[in-house]
C-alpha cells in the first residue's frame, strides 16, 4: 500500500508532466528545473463530541521555475484543497508556494 505522500508525488508528476517532483529533498540535493518540491507541514484535525474524527495532512507545495509565466501555478491553484500562499524570487528562480490538503 502506497504512503499518502507517494500518491501525492505521483499526482504532482502527472500535473507537471515530469518526474522532477521531490519530497523533502536534502539541501545538498541538486534540483532539476522546473520542479515541484513538497513537504508535510502539519495536520488539521476536525473534532466533534470531544473526539477527533478526521485528520487532514497538510503539505507545503512549491513550484520552482525559470519561467515567470508558467501555467503550473494556475493548475495547482485550481485543485480543490489547495490555496496559494506566496510568490518570491531567489537566485533568478520563481517560487510559487501553495498549501495543499491531501
């Protein structure tokens, strides 16, 4: 049985049309652009009657590209449980950061 992050990685690879999708890569890892980097960033818990009944794993998903006008951020923002957080530039690369519940 696949772990949830493996299912998310497969989904993001299909969305990107590339295998340049990385789950929590070490800092020394050489990324190939454009790429998506994602990491687990928390759990949202729904409660009722003093009991936890649903847990939603939260991931931070960052699309990194040299292209300022890629369509991938638009595709990510259309996902049902995904919200845009911020955009920044670092080392001449554009970073679009999203929060995704998967």
